[in-house]
C-alpha cells in the first residue's frame, strides 16, 4: 500500500511516460507485471501505483521502497530482467527519485 507521509525515509520513484497513441493500457499491464516481479524478488519493495492520463498521452508510475538501497535493487532487477528495455516500446520515460517532505490533508 502506498504511504504518502512526510519524513518516513521511504524513497518514491515517480516515472512519467509519454505514451505512443493507443498504448496506455498495454503499458499499464506491462508495468503491473514488472511491479509483481519486484514485489516477489526485492526485499524493501513497498508498492507501485499506476495512473493513466485522461487525455491518453501519459502513464505515471508512483513506486515506493523502504530506502534508497532497495530502490537501487529494484533498478538492478528491472534492468537485468529486461523490463526497462521493454518499456521503450510504449513511449518515453521521465523517471525521478523523491522523498515526501510535507503533506497537506483535509
């Protein structure tokens, strides 16, 4: 389950994909399969939340791990298993690593 809470030490990867027309659902399925692979193989993996834009142009992956070392294991696993190379068939990725610093809630 995603944890959007400030100052937890969790590391969040937010990856925005510019998707080729008509490929959103296929990319979502691909990313979900990659996430299940990480869930099953990477200690410290927490979650992946997949979002599709209403205009059909983007997919966002919001993924969390317990710490930066676990996120590096995720990248190594995804690279070694070819997941990152296969992402390119769907569009262009714009990844970044983040920490939640503040949240504002109702």
